[in-house]
């Protein structure tokens, strides 16, 4: 009986130790801000090759493609809590956009938001009724509808407290449709088309309701 009691105590100790060791790993990462409510502002990361946003649209055979490049991205969203697993960024604008480096491009978000989760997902959500993201150029229109969650986005804390920020690095793929002629769209629009979004870091900054920078980090 004493032996059984000792064994039970030993097993309980091991279970308790395992619970302590594994608890942090089971807790999902979150976005943290030093103020609440916190306004998350999105801006372009100007460093190196990530200093612009690049969207590649291609057919399933990957033998036809067009490349959309934008020099700037911006947007914002407000979260009521100091910690959250979900951020929705709206009022998104792209500036300085061209197709294949030469053809001017207009981007209409039509109310669509980028909804990020701390698991590294991005969803295109909240578009105006019947609307999509539209890329208009050369009498051609590319559209990206609500979709997701798309994988993956990597979040990296940069800087030092109390003025840290978060870098967003995309590695996304999704569906797109085209309306126009092959000559105008620079790709056959009748094919099944997809997009990849793998170049173009952006930076999230936390702010108070009065626009004062706060501390923002991901862990």
C-alpha cells in the first residue's frame, strides 16, 4: 500500500511538471497594445526588396502572368482590448501602382478589409454588398472577392519598448477573375486565374485615440 501511494505521488508529480512545461506552448500568440482602445495603423515597410507590394496573377498552367506592383499601402483599424487574436484593417489604399512596371493601375477596395489572425491567417472580408477588390487598367478589370482564411502571414516584433511595432510579411495565394480582352488584360481572362502575394512587408503601429504612438508587440 505504501508502494502504491509512493507511485501515485510520483505520477502526480510528473503530470504536474508536464502541465507546467507544456502550458506556454498551448497558449496561442496574440497582438498586444499598451493602450485600449488601440488603433492599429498600417504603412509600407520601405526596407530593401520589401519596399513595395507585389501581386502576381497567373493562369493554372503558370505560363501566363501579369505583375502588379504598388509603392505604398496604408490602412487602419481599432481594437477595444489591449490583447487580441484578431485585427481587421480597413480604409486600405494602394498608391503608385503599375502593371508589368509600365501600365498605370487603379485599386478600388470597395470597403473590403484585411482581417488578420494571430495564427498567421488573412481573410478578405467586409466588402460592400456585391462588391470586390478591383484592379482597373488598360480597359481591363481584375477582381478579388471575399475569401479566406488565406495562409500565411508572419508577424515579427521590431524596435524596443515602449515604441515597438509589428512587421507583417505575406506569403498568400488566392483566386482572381478578369473582365476584358486578352490584349487589354495582358493575359487571357477566360482562364482560371490565381494570385500570389509574397513580396511586400508592411508595418503595424499602435496609437491612442489621439494619434500618440503606443507600444505594440506580438507574442
